[in-house]
C-alpha cells in the first residue's frame, strides 16, 4: 500500500501486534488490544491532548506479522481495539517484509534508517555516568563538581563520565562558564581528566529573553518567530525563553562555534542536548525550513551527532545514528510511569531504531 494523502484503513490480522510511533506510549504497546491514537506531528495523543511525548518518536509502526508502516513525514494513527488501524498522512507506505517482527524491523531499518558507521564515545557505555543534578540541581560550582567526582572515587566507584548540568553557564543561550561559580574551568576539566573522568555540559536551544544574546540573535533572524514576525517567548520547565531556530544554518553555526570553543579552550569533551521536545513548538511558528516541531527536534539531534560525547532525551527519526539516547527522567515509584515503564519504553526505543540509557 502507498498513499499520497488522506485516510487509509488497515485490517489487523488475528494475533498480530504492533509497536512504534512514540516511546512515551511504551507501556501501551503492543498496540491492537485497546483503542489508542497518536499524532506524530505533535507531542499529544488523540485521547489526551495534554499528554507529552517527552522522548523519541519516529514515523514507523512494525508488526509481529512482518508488516511495517513508514512515512518520511509525521502521520496520525488510530487503533480501534477491534481489528482496525487507521492511518492519516502523506506518502504513507505499508510493506510486507517476511512474517515476523524481526524481519519487519530489519527491512524498515535497512530501507529507512540504516546504521551509520559511527558510534558515540565508547566510555559512554563502558563506564558509569555521573550527573551533578543528583546532588546540586541548580547550584553546581567548580569546587562542588570536583568534590563530587572525588567522593565517587573515595566511595569505591570507578571514574567515568561526569555531566555538569543546569546553571553552569552565565545564562541560557550564553554558552560560557559562569566565572562566579567556575572561576577556572580549564583547571577543573584538567583535574577531572587526571582523575579519569570525561566531562560533558548541559545545554538547551533556548535563549534568556531579556539578554544581550537574545537581542543579537533576534537582530540576526536566528530565533523562531510568530506570524507577526516577532520572536516567540515560550514557556518551559525553567521559565520563559526565546527559541533558537535550529533549521537556520547561521544560528546553528553560532551555537556550534560556542561548543567547539568549550572543547578546545575549556577542555569539555561533549554535551548533554536537553529539550528539543515537540511540545516546545507551535504549528504557526515561523522558521527557515518551515517543517514544524519534528523539523526542530530532528535538527537538534543532527547537531548532537557531530559530537562523540552526546546525550539526547528527545528525538525525531534519526534511527541508526551515533546518538546516545535516554529515557525521560523517571520518578522513584514502582508502578506506571516509574520502574514499570523502563523495560516497555526501552523496547519501544529499540523498535524505532534508538539505543537507550535509563535515568532514575
């Protein structure tokens, strides 16, 4: 089956089950037993427009009967729970590739997201990952980071990767160490390297609105604007910010230059690319590429893939690429959304081509 646009209905075979779409729906997979709807162009499922898909998603569904559905663009899908699957979108294809879930996935991966010849840095998988958010959420300092690293070693843990999380920089969109908190970042990274740690720092594609960098980015046309031509100010978990247009080559070049400087001058090894979620964008956002929320999310991941030390939590497509994907932060509870979600959502990540790590 192939359709340019419109609605297509499929009959689900007896005993056939489906996976894919959005990792946030992992605990509802496999699909087919109950009604379920999802619009892959946004963060929301049809049945709960407030639900956030704060993880990876892809325009792919794979079935235990060897079938898969793919489109290069986001589409809507709805399982009715009584043997029907409705698809709505553009250029949707249905492929029969063998008779098993494994054969369907392998065929889809080979055709649409073949594995690249690159991998993230080996240490991201062979050593522990430590994050300053655990002990000093919004208040990291140079001394506290060094104490944290030495404390882990003193407690008998091996060195590994240490991530300096939120508020290491002067402001959002100002990717320079805050010298009041980190007076000598070069010396800090030197000591951490001597202790056996690699160093990553956290960043988001937001720019503090009342700042020199936001005004400069606005003047250069690097920010997402609304239909009125004015930069949008978007609410996120740390307040309100203007938003970098990640499909603007000059805007990404500005950010890339700052990140390369952190590597070459301060000795940082890589970056935790937070945010980029579909819910951060609106259908009337004006951007260079004009490809909506999924375009921004995918562009964020493409930048991350340039660095061997990277971490992603939100991603659109990009299966098989050298990205270290993780699940959304989980609360310390046993049931739904907590520990019970880890295995189903990790399986869901794999079903759309993403490897993953888990943070609790």
